[in-house]
C-alpha cells in the first residue's frame, strides 16, 4: 500500500512539475515510467475497479510519453498492459452489472479507452516502420467508428499525420495508403468530419505523393486526387499543383489553358500568378506562359508591384534568346521611369541585376561593345551627379570594357566618375592603376599600387564588416603585377608583388608571388653593371642597387618565415615545402656568389641560404651546402672585423663564432657520411675560431689550443697562421705565437728535404718574438734559447745554397747588434760571443760580403 501511495504521489508530482515547466518531456516520460512500473508491481490477484482504471490511464500516458519523445520501442509494453487492463476492467464490469443497460454503458466506456490505446499502438508502429501492425491497429479503430463517431475527425487527422511522416521518408506507397485512409475516414460521418479544407489538404498531398512517386505510372491518380481536392476546396496550391502535373504529363496547351480558366475568377496574389507564369515558361510553354503573363496586369492594375510582371517578362525573353524584344521592354521601362511610372526600389534593383548579368555574359564572350550597351541601360536609371557605390562599380565595369576596346579617353572618364562616387575603393584604385599603366605613367601607377596595398591591409583587417572576399586585395595586387609585366613595367610589377607577398595567406600562392618577385628583382639587380639597360637614368640605377637589395632580403626573409609557419597548413604538404626551400636556398647561394665584391651582401645571402636549407632533408649535399654557407659567413665576418673600429669588431667576431659553432655540429654529422680526408674544413674551423676568440680576448682560448698542440697531423702552414693571428691587433698572445712557431720549426726540421726559404721565414718570426728589438736587459736563458735558433740557422745555411741571402744578412746584423747591446751594458764576454756569432754569418754572404767585412 505504501509503495502504491508513493507511486501515485510521484505521478501527481510529475504532472504538476511538467505543467510548471520544471521538468522536460524526457524527464516526465522517465518519471511516469517509474511510477507506472511501481503501480503494476502493487497489483493483487483481484484489484478493485479504481486500481484497474488507474493502471489503464497510467499505462496509456506512459506509452504515449515514450512515443512523443521518439522512443516508440519503449512504449509497446505499456500499451499492451493497457489493453490487458481494459479487458480485465470489462470482465469485472460485466460481472457486477445488474442489467443490459449497464453493460452497454460499460462497453462504450471501455471502447473509448481501447480506441485510444489502439491509436497509440498505430503511432508506435509507424514510428518503428511496422506498416502491417499500424494498418491492423487503424483498421480496428476504423471498425469502432460506428460506435464512436466523434472520433472520426481524430482518426482522419491521425492517418493524415502518418501520410505526412511516410511522405517525408519518401515511402510513397505507404504515404498514399494513409492519405487515402484519411480521406475515406473523413467522409464516413459528415457531422464529425474534418471539413472540406482539411479534406482538400489531404488530397493535395496525396496528389503530390503520386506525382513524386512515379508520375508516368500514377498520373491519372494524381490528376484525380487534385481534381477532387479542387472540388472540395478551391485553393491556389491546388491550382498550381494541377498545372504542374499537367506539364509533367505533357498535356496539350489546350488542356493547360482549360486548367488556367478554372481559376480565372479565383482571387490569387500577384506573386502566385508570377510563379505560375514562371512555371509555364520554365517548361517551354511560351505561348501559354506569355499569354497568361499578359493577362496578369489587368487583374492587378492598382498594384504598385506591377513592375515584377515586366521583370519576369524581360527575364524570360532573355532566357529564350529574344534580346531585341527584351531591349524594347527595357527601353519602355526607361521611358516610364522618366514619365512617372517608376519601378519600386526592390524591382529596380532586380532589373539592375538582370542588366548586369547580361552585360557580364557579353563581357565573358569578349563582346565588349554589347556589354557596354547593357551597362548603359543600367546607367539610364541614375540621375546626373548621383553618388552611389553601385554606380561606381558600374562605371568601373564600363571602364574595363573601354580598356579592351582601347578607348582610353572613355575609360578615363568612366574611372573619373567611379572616383567621384567611391574614391576609397580598392577596385577604383585598380581602375586608376590600369589607366596609368596603359598610358605608361610609371609614377601614377606606383602611387596607385601603394594605395592599393594600404587598402588591401584594411580589407584584411575588416573583411567581415565590409563583407568582401578575404582574397580581394591579394587578387587585385596579383592582377596589377600581371598587367605591369604585360606592359613591360617591371618596377611597378615589383612594387605590386611586394605588397602582394604581405597579404597572401595561401602558401602556394605566396611562394609563387615571392618567386616571381625574386626573378624580377634579379633581372634588375643583375643589370646593375649594364649601363645600356638604364642609360643615364641614375634614379633607376640607385633603386636597383639600394632598395632593390633591400627588397630581395625582405623576400627571402618572408619566404623563411612562411616556411616556418607552413607546418600548420594542411594544403601545403611536406614535399611542397621542401621544393620551395630548395629553390630559395639555391637562389640565395647564387646571389651570395654574385655579390663577391660586396662582402656584407655576400655574407647575408649565405646566411639566408643556410636558414632556408634547414627546411630541406639533411642529406649529404644539403649538409655540405650548410657547412660552406656558415664557413663563408664566418670568414666574411672576420674579414669585415679587420676593417672596422674596435666597438664594431666585437659584434662581428661574436657573430662569426656563432656561425662556427653551428658549423662544427654540422661537420660532425657530415664526417659520418663519407671520407673527407682531404677536406680543409677542420683547419679552417680551427683558424677562424682562433682568430675570433683571440680578438675577443676570450679566456677559453688557451683551452682551445691545448687540444691543437696534441694533434699529430697539424700542418706547418696552420701553425704559422696561428702565430701570425696571435699577434694581429687587437689580439696579443706572444706565448701562443712563440709556441706555434716553435712547433712549426720542429716540423720544418723533420722534413726529408728542408725548404730553406720557408724555414728562414719561420725562424725569422720566432727570433723576432723571442728577441724584441732594443731590449738590453735580457734573461740569460732567453739569450741561450735564441742562440740555439741562430745555430739552427747556421746549420741549415751550411747544408744548402738555397737559404735567402737577405735572411742571412738579417741574422748577421741581428746577432752583431745583440752583441753591441751587451757591450753597452758592460757584458763584454757576452758581447764578444754574439759579435763573433754575427761574423760567422759573414762567410755565407755572397755579393754583400765585401760591404760588411
């Protein structure tokens, strides 16, 4: 009992909360489901009449709730329970009835409930696609109508709804069955009928179903249905459908005219008449269509919308290639426009669209004179001095026609009118630009391109607000570049492409533009030395040499930036990216080589080539190119560093170090790909790094050199260059210089045949660094070390005639002077030794010997 009370409370709560919109339909269905199941569980073996009635009500409403939210499968069980409970109720009522009159009352009561449940079961079956079950349920309901005539309207509408649903699912056979049932049921009891309007609606849908199902097979049925519909209730939709069916069936003009005559006196809207005329004309019934169209103005003489009839007439004359008749109609409209018979604004706008479409068609066919004829019709509707953006567009279109006809003066006048109406339009600026190019006015063309570039920027910022295509600016700049190239105005084309590259979003288009621009710039820059290309046009020459290079740098930087961003663009594949990267890196390399006489430009393009190569696969060829680019960039930075002020040197040497560090990493990888025994990269890396670090006074320099001294394969030349660099300003590392020269001298000694000339130069440098000129207070061990170098020299001199005489002279004088320095400070023994050493070199002099004896 407690469960039953709780279930009833839940049910009642659900009803009140749904009425207050606290819960939605699906929540209500679920709560009803719970309450109904609980009630069923509480049912005893012989429930009282009230309990059974409650179960019937709750089961019916729960089932209907599931159907209404589109879960018909959950409804079947509850509806079946409702039928069982109805049977129990009827049996209980019969057993307790006192007479035949009571039984009749009870039967009527039960039949009402059963009728409702059967209709719900039919709904559920249709929703689940069970046509046979639905038919059976509806037939049982239909059989009950004799006793329940008031349900006639309900059942007729139910069948109509089934017909609508199955029609929407394109189940035409089922739809025609349900609609026929709806119509038949509607006729069963005129007192409780749905009414003629509803019957006509049912028949119109039935006719439509036959028409769409198979018009050739069910044509008669479709015509019969629509004729019945029109007899039941005359309606424009019925008239229109009948004409549509007749046209589809290929009926004669006479039959169609008869159908039209049926509605001669029927009140229809102007739009409906126009749609009928349009239908006739679209099906090729020109005679009937135009006759019908001519009859329409008589019916709507007072309508302000009469212009729509004229427009439709013009439209179909054009569609049927009767341009002369269409022109006559248009000219009549123009005359009417200035004699008080103006079209309404909406109709006038539509006429402009028709005129522009016709003009555009002739333009596409390159029939520019005819296109102008149609544009002039449109111009006729504007008053002199009127300012209108559409008029500006019209004038621009006319200017395009004049351009093609080479009528520059008329084109200029049209563009002038466009400027008056819409001066800040990018399209207007484009028209100005075309005239400037046509007249070979470079300055004006450049000015127009610059303005177009600025307007393109605004378009991209406010494209939603302005309702323009986001590619408008890019497309026009692209066209501008093309026009300039066609007219041999490369400078203008470059400027257009420069702006274009800033606005293009599509990667493929952008790279196409950039490559085009680079090619153009190259043609200009490469011609820098060819004076005949520019003659005495100094301004143009300067453009190429200064801003031209700047633009080139910008283009390559833009390409690098876009390559980095393109990883997120699906349409730009990896293969596309690699192809573009290769193209730009190779061109940058070639530019670097081209600018061999301009170190800064050369360096910049080598760096660009390296950066672009990072988007290419790291195969051997690319790695070699990367290594070379970085080595060249570092070498140029070092060279530039030797020529600038100390404050500028730091930046250049630091930059060189960065290039070298990256290059070292690449070189490690590259050496794994093959034999590079004869490659000088290791030596160059060492020398460049030594120079950069020594001139930056880098404290890690000594650590770098520790690994160098340990290298067994180091060359004499490398050691001598290190020695020179160690003392090249602003570097000053005498200890490192001396160590390098000592190592070089040792290597000279180990040669199978000593190269006397190279040996002499190395020894010269070593003595210079070890025995500074003018110093008298020298350490004894230093003097001894230097004495040994002189002895080495004598040894080599004694064994070869190739020792340079000037070097022998220099050694002699250096030894003699060292002795003299010792004499001046009272070191007579040492003075005698050094002067004696000097005299030992005298015997090896040739022609100079007599001068010094």
